[in-house]
């Protein structure tokens, strides 16, 4: 893992709670740090490429944009095919995130998780049915766990 210089650390602190909602956010951050917006972009790109940061992306409030049915679909998928099928499920336009987790037998047989957001539970169930078709006989069981509360989503934070 590459070492971070003081400016890299300041850049992470300045961006970890989100980018400013302005037309040129990298320039705004650069102004705050005393560097050009192009350098902000270059430093963030280097940190992405070296694994210091994993991603830069939007984290929408699904409820605020009308997606009030949020279902985590859980799947018991054949271990021999989970990587291949998990990649296919994760590539579906209606799946916001997809990941593999260990089973917790005998009570929890599920090893693949895929989040589906929609405007109602019927639409979520229809999307989950599409996933079931894709998984075919490699899937032994599945369920949908619906959100009952809005949780604040934040990643690891460093202090300035």
C-alpha cells in the first residue's frame, strides 16, 4: 500500500463525507486545499488505482427518489458457480450491489446477496423472479428481506 502524503490525507478528509453539490466539485475541493481541480482528480485517480480508496460514487437516498421498497434478495447458490453467477447478477441494471457471504449453517444457507430497490414490493418480487431465472438450477433457495428503517450509510472515516 502506497504511503499517503499530508495533502492526500487532507484530500481524503475533504471528500469522505461527499463531494460538494456544485457544478465543478473538484475545483471547489481544490480551492479548499490550495491546489488545482486537475490535481484533485489526478490524486484521487492514483488513490483509486493503488487501492487506497475503493470507489467514488453517488449514495442516493432511495426513499427520497421514490424507491420505498428495498429488498435484499438472498440466495443459496451452488459454490461451484457462485463467482460466475454472482457477476451476472451484479451486472443486472436493477441490482445496486451484489456480494458473496459465507453461509451460517444450519440456520442461514444463503451465500449470495443482491439488493433490489423499487417503488413497491410487487416490482421487487418481479425483479427477484428475474434473478431466479438467471440462477436456474444452481439456486436451491432464496428469500427477500425488506428494509424497515432508513440507516445512515457511511464508510470508514479518518480524522484530519
